[in-house]
């Protein structure tokens, strides 16, 4: 009798254990919602794919809708959340953007290059909170309805490959580990290694930026020892593709090389930086194709990643990925009213400055590039910088050059939300175009150094130049280049002319650039050799002054770009960052 009873108990326990094992073996569903390169676009930056897109209130609505589908949801951003931001965020040192992201529910943020625009101390303040040490525009919570002092980011900044040179330690944590149904997953966050080449040197002083793939691979053993087998990399570096949104056509760029060197333990890469919308499967070091994503920029697109975790292997089993345009006309999405109110409160604070009309135009002055990589917006800005520094007392400049990555938006003819009327340009709009607050520097270069600078625009003629960065030039300067010629020999010397006269390699010329370029930014290293430097206006002030006469007089009519010419017929991309 006792033996029979024990047998029945043992059988029951065996069945219970089998049922428990079956239940434990059920796959775990995890959703990752990602975006990148938000750049403080709290208000809609305009249309995307023919639809009114973006805006923090709708971004929050879309994320809330996706989060409702799965309690195991992680919201991540792949860098450049702040920096190069519109006035509604920048005037307050990007505190509004951090406050909005707290309320959206961001969990993890890889640090991008633009997070270093105001230096490491300011970036640390954005993480930890507190008021700006000198600017009274900081800590406006009493007016807009947020805590005072500024609350700081409630999510974690990550930068595994950014190392403090003095301590040898990472500036921010290398990774975050989250647990889903008992299965742990690591998110490694990184900044592009080339950050020092595209950020003002003072912004990254005392920091070392290490190779992205090497950094990840060095962490694998430690994560394995902690029982972590599911690994996602969130990196502010990317690539370029030529297809439609979400495609992966002709993929190229730094992210391809990074992924090709990643340990096979990495399951997923979420990237950014190039403002592209792609969904790829790229080969890693073992030849296995792993998912690689990027979600355009400015909060106009989000990537929805649904992955399955295997509770037995404790690793990623499957990944499904899609992209969604943050369509402001979608009736199925409810915008977040509290975030809309917060943004409107900041907009009201900035309105007296932002809505002042500073110029008039006859048509949109855009960044649509010619085959030679010249555009109307760049021409206008270069002209404004020459005008501000041409007088002898202001530098005596004869030519000005503008980096394409510093031109962040078009000057649109259509009236903005400020209601200033078609053709009128507000201060807020000019700030959106030029948000960095760089100052002008006039310096002396020889004709030979100017030609060297032009050669350094192209890949292969300067250390760590990832892609062509063709400078925009002021009126009266012209030259031609040939992509088919060898690196450092793509400029036709006879074509480099100033007011119709070929420049003399031995002669000295007064040249105006912004302080970012003057310090060798974007790898224009020859500019560091410039002599007799004289500081000038902030670039934005120079632009506003240049447009001032168009307010009461004739509006500015953008000419067709024709200052830079191509000698070959091959195609090339003209990206900026």
C-alpha cells in the first residue's frame, strides 16, 4: 500500500516537473523600440515620405502603442539625441529634450558625437541633473512644469568605448543588462571612434575614443561569465543605402566594417549617425548575418524589433524587424497631451526670440546637392561669412568656406508655425539651420594650402576621412574636381580661381571659416596651419546680419549653385552628419 502511494506521488511529481519544464521552455517575447539622431526635434521637422512626421507628442504616442503590445519592451536611442538642436531645445541647453525623453520612457541611450558639442561636463550634467553653472535660461521648470533644479536623464547614457585618459575608465557605463523571464540580455552602447575628428577639440579634451568592434569583442567573455548570452549593440555609427525606407540596397559605410569584425555572440546591432532608414542583415566575423538597423533622424521613424529569447540556450532565437513612419495624421495613434503641453510651454518661452523675422527669400534655399556636392543653403551661408569678415577691421577676408555638416536644414519659403508669412525667415528658422554657435575665424593661407584644403575634402587624403565632405564656398571662388583621379590629386589647380584669377600657390590669402574648421574639424588639418588669426561674429549673427537688408528691401533670390564643378561623370554621394 505504501509503495503504491509513493509510486503515485512520484508519478505526480514527475508530471508536475514535466509540465513546469514545458512551461519554462516557452519562448520569451521581447520588443525593442529604437530611434536615433533625434537632435532635439521636439516639434515636427516637416514631412517624411509625403506625410507630416515627427514631433515629440506623436513619437510618444507611437512608442506607447508599441509598448502596450508587450510588457517586455525596451526603448533605446542610438546617439545624437541632443546637440545641433532647434532653438526650443538649444536655448535651454537641451534640458527640454531630456525631460521629454524621460516622459516618453527611454531606457537606454548610446552617446553620439553631438552629445559632446558642449563638452563632457555639460554632458555629465544632462545625465546627473542640476542647473547650468552660468546660463539663467537653464532650469525653467517653474515656468514649464518640470522639477527644479533640472532633473537629469532618468535613463542610462552608455559609451563603452569612450575612455577618460586620466583614469582609464569609461566616461559612462559600458552596458546595461536587463532580465526578461529570467533570461538576461545585455545592451552595449558606443560612440563612433571618429568623434574627435568631427567635434570641436575642447568638447572631447582628455577623452580617448576606441575602436567599436574591438570594444565589443573585449566584453564578450565577461558577459558570458555573468550568464549573459543575448547581446545587442547600440552604436552611434552607421552606413548608407540607396533604396527606399527600410531597405538595405547597396549598403556601405563604417557600420559594414564594424559588423564584419564583431564576435558571433552579438545578436543585433542598432545604429545611427548617417540619418538613414535601413533594415539590414550583415555578416559578422563568423560570416553569420545579423540584423542591423537605423531609423532615419529627427524622430520621424522608429524601428520595431520583435525578438524571441530561448529560455534553454538563454540566447536570441529569432528576430523580426520593421520600420514605422511617425505619421501625425494616423487616427490610430493618440499623441501624448502632457508632452505636447511641455513642448508648447518651452515654445512660448522662446517665441519672442524665435519668431523675429530676420530675412526674406523668393524661394526655398535648400540643401539639394549638385553633382559637385554644392547646394544653395551652403552658398548663402558662405556668402554671409565672407560679408561679415571682408572689411579690413574684421579680417580682410577674400573667401569663406562652410562645412556641409554644419548646415542642418533648409531655409523654407512656406510660412512656419510662427505664422510669419511665406518667404519670411525667422531667427528660429536660421537657428535650426545653424545651431552650433560657432564663431568665425579669419586666417591667412597660401594658395598651396588652399589647394591642400580642397584635396582634404575627399576620402583618402586625410586621416580617418570616412566620406567626402565638400566645403561650400563664397561667391567669387570656383574650382573643379575629378573623382576618378587619385586621392590628394582630385583638384585641377588651374580651375581654382578667385574672382576669375587662378590662385597663386605662393601668395597669401585671407580665408574665413568657423572655429570648428579652424581647429582641424572634419579632418581639414591644413587649416590648423593658418596664421594671423582674427576672431569674428558668431556664425548665426553673421547670417542674420547678411539677411537684414532683405527685410525691408528686395528678398534674397537663391542662384543656381555653379561655383564647384565636376570633371568626371561618375556618381557620388554628398553626405553630412
